[in-house]
């Protein structure tokens, strides 16, 4: 684990919650935090999570964000991509090998409802 949590600000928490509930489950991550009308967290614990936060005057919308989530296998990457597109995401890179990154790097990229570049990756040779 490299971080405790990462947070992005979203325009509409309910729309983003519905979107992330679906795609995060394909990667094996559940909701671990819910502060009503403010923050939803996904991950393995509140000390290992990805958060979405409703924008407000003190928390402007995040811009130019790229976040990559580990997937269990290639099938999870494919499922992440399929579910994301079915729920309003835009393709930003179909599932496939990316040898320019490293050997065995299998990933898919989508743009979420706020335009954030979200990736799911299975790196076969991670050891």
C-alpha cells in the first residue's frame, strides 16, 4: 500500500456513487466509508481507499486526474471496462496489453462522468 487514501471531487455525488459502486465492485473493492452527502470511499479499509467527494465552495471539482486501480486478472479489467461503458463512461483506451509500459501490462482506460481518466490494470509480472 503506497497511500492511505486518494480523493477526487465530483460534480454530483449520487451520479458518481452509482457509477463507482458498479465499476469498483468489478475490481473487488467495496464501499468502506459513507459520509452522507459528502464523501464515499472504496477499498479494503478506511486506511486503503479511493474517495469521491461532492464539490462545494471549499472543494472545487478535480481536474486532469489519472488514477489506476489494480485488478485481480485480465477478466476483471475487461469487466471494469464493459461495466464502465454501460454506465456512461467514455472509452479512453480499450482493454489490451501495453508493452510500452512494461511486459505483461494489461489495462483499460475510461473517462468517468466528470472526465477523470480511470484505469484498471493487471500487471502479470508484478513480482
